[in-house]
C-alpha cells in the first residue's frame, strides 16, 4: 500500500483517530461457499466488524411448485431442497400430508421410513464433517467420509432406481417394499462406517492445526441458541437438549433405544463432535430397525383411496387399476379436508417442517417450508463477529448451510 494512502487512512481528526472499514465480498465464488452463499463483510483489518448474508443464488420456486403438483408428485421437488439428504425431505413432506389426511401408516412402513431417514442423516453428517475438514485443509478426511456416502447411494439406487433423488415415499406408504438386496446394501453401510469414522477421528481430532482452527471459534451460547430459534446439532452443541424424535415422537422412533448427543461449549469443535456422535446413534437406530423389521404391507389398504397402488396391484386388480387412474388423472383423485396443518421432523440440521393449507383437492392451496438452514444462516453474523476472515470457513462449515433451503 502506498505510504501516502496509509498516512491518509490514519489521519487524526482532533484527538480521535479516524476509522476506516473495508467492504469485502466472501463468496459466492469462494470454494467454501460452494457458489451459492454470499457474505458481505465489513472489516477492520482482518477482523470482522459485520457480516451480512445475501441469499438468492439458488432460487427455484420450490414452495410455489407445491401449489401446482399433487401430494405424490411434489415429492420429487422436496428431494431437491436439502439435496444432501433427500429422503429426509420426503419423510417430512409426507408426514405433513398424512397428518392432513389423518392416515395411520403400517408398522413396516414406519420402520422403513426411519431407516431411510437415518441413512440420510448419516449421509448429511458425513458430508458436513468431511467438507468442514476439507475447507480447513484436511482433504483426506473428506475422502474417508465421501467413500461411505457412495455406499448409501447404493442403497437409494437399489430401493428406488435413483441414486441421488430417490423420490421413494408416497402418501400412505412408499414406492415399493425393501427386498433382500436393499437390506444387504444397508448391512454393508453399517459394516464399513466404524472403520471410516475411526480413521477420520484419528486424522483430525488429534491434529493441532485443525483443533486450533475450531476450538473457541464461532461460539453460540445456550441462551442465544434458544432466542435465535436454533435447532438440531447447532442448538445441541450449545447445550439445548431438544430432539423432535424424543420430544415430539413420530413414526416408530419410540421403539428404538438411542441417545441425544449434546455439548455445552457451543463452538465449531462442539458442533463437529455432536454430528460425529449422531452418526453413531443413527447407526444404532438403523441396526435395530433392520433386525426387527416388521412383516406386513408397506402401504395402507387401497380402500383408503389415498395410496398410489404399486405396479403389481395396478396390473392385476381392477380396484387397483381404477384407483391408479383416479389418482393420476387431472381433476380427479383423492379429496383432502379443507384444513391447515403444520408437521415437523428432526432433519440432520434441525427442525424441518411443512405448513399446508388445503382447499379440498389433492393439491395444496398453499405450501410453506420451515427449513433449518434459513434460520441458521441468520445466526451466522452473530457468531462470526470479531473473528478473523480465516475463521469464516470454520464457522460456515460447522453450521452446514444448504442453499436450496434458503431460496425456496
């Protein structure tokens, strides 16, 4: 910097030094923002005085599409909100629809939805901790995590035919039942995870550089977590022991033995540790569900007039063929009560809820989403203040913002 410019910046007005703050864009081109997040920083040297999130780089009109697609069709759209754990979005959407329609799922369907939801949680956490390490320079840790995610994609592909966006759930059930190949692939996931997690922990949790970058960085107190409406690992890392699976149980979660991991430090390291422990807990839930998977149908009876019949029923049953026709043809199909509901589940990043206003048709009159990323991105300016520019990647990686949940 030229000496005369530096002198001008440091001129004194009276007895007070005149302050100059720099404005810097962080993202969306920065690798740690994944081309979808932008932060407008106000800097005093390298120290952050203010950070303003700017969203809108991945807007696809997701909520409006929910007002034009019926309750079954919209599942392909919700898949693409949190695209890191698509089946969890499906479970959340149809959980709300089934609350609206007052549908009681079969026990086998409940277990299957728990399995795909917990696999999605594991997949989401693997990417979060892997990418958080990657952003701080630990590329090998990212590979340890990503290899295991491929095994989970194998499960999705086997159960639905799609690797990334399975679109597996339906009103009153799922696309099709698990077969032995699906269960075999799930067992492969469970068998490989402990070794991968052990390698990850050895690589980063005793690494001085990694620890120095995350300990005491981006601290969120318990009081602030509550007042800022935080949920999920972000809140639990600050001592808020709240998990919808325990506090407002849904599906078959009361049948399973699992703990809710939490910490009290509230920093980036605590959030990293909570997510790691949640992976172990989810593994335990999936193992229990596989070993005790109930027999019976996966869809409610077609007499309910809500479920979309599977191909076997449609091809071999007159009732099934008629119901398939009624549900698929426009301006026909199921009738919903004129009502409004809100239902939420515990997604990998926190409370994921859907608010549906029904006008009596099989398409929502209004659809709104309560995504955790939108809430948590608003928390970021609060916890990054007075930190250095280099701390942004550590804090941003620890709260795991998914841009498609911001721009919905």
